C-alpha cells in the first residue's frame, strides 16, 4: 500500500482519471481541512472514503463538487481544473449529503421533471430513473415532504440519474435508513457504477460500503494515509 491513493500512473497519464489531486490544501474558516491531500480516482471506480469524524472526508467531497476552493496544490475533476472555473464542473457531478437537495413541496414526479427539463433529459431517461429507483406507481405523485427518509434518498439518486451526473459524491448515504432502504440504495449505486458512473462514498458503515467499493482510501488529518 502507498499513501497516495493513486491508481497506476498509466491511467492518469491516459486521461482516464476522474479525480486527480496533488498536495491539495483546502481551508474552512482559515483551518486546513485538507492539508496536502494526494488522490487519484479512475473513471468508473467506486471508492470508499473512510476515516474518523473531522478527518476531512466531507471537505474532500465538497472540493470534488466544486463547492470548496483549493487554496494550494493541483486538482482536476472530470478534466476541470479546480483552481480555475469550478462552476463549470457542477452540472457534471452529483453531491448527496445530509440534505437531499429536493423540493419538498413538489411531488417525486415534479422534482424529476424539473431536472429533466433543465438538462434536456428524454422521457425515456426519466422513466428509466423512476423505475430503477423503485418510484413508479403511487409514489410518483407523493410530495417529497411526505416521503420516508429512504424514499427521499432514492428520489435524490433518481435525480442524479436524470441529470446524467458523471461523478456521484455520497456523504453517509445510508444514514437514517432502515434495512430495506439501505438495500435499495446499494442497488442504485451498483446500477450507476455498472453504467460507468464514478462513485466516491464517504461512510462509517464500513462493512456494507466495502461490499460496494472497488477500493478504499482512509483520510486522517486532511490527508490520505492508506489506500487499498
């Protein structure tokens, strides 16, 4: 094992990497939440990001989403230089954190229609996302605010499918879900990965998440300390 979290050099050189970070420092309130992080994630990989609370896992995902700036170091996500126009990246990534990013006063169908129109997704794409997330039938007409936590999480992932997000950034996605909800969530992640989506998954539910992941990296003190 090395501390870089890297894939073979040939992958990065060939442009196959979805995420390439070297010496990345990111500040939160003046504090270095990432303190020289090195990481490479190949396109199509599912990578589990493990580590204790406060290690920098959420900050790493937010940097990858273009939401937190890179103070020092180099970082490219999906070919976009994060020291430049971070906004150019945001349409191509999907971040699912503690908030689902849904409109609670709209139905499941209306939430998906909103994003479908925004990105120009076809009716067939939207229907496939609804079916894959198990949201067809009566659930499609239920307001998001009235859904269970698992149903809201599945709706949020269906939105990522409709948006054609190339990189999924999932922060504790199993939190608050019952066993059935966790199983349904896992199925959606596997479906996305099988279609070529890159997934970075930060989780404390290590046994379940390891079953989903191709590889695991451990973040401590804002750096990758172990990669497998």
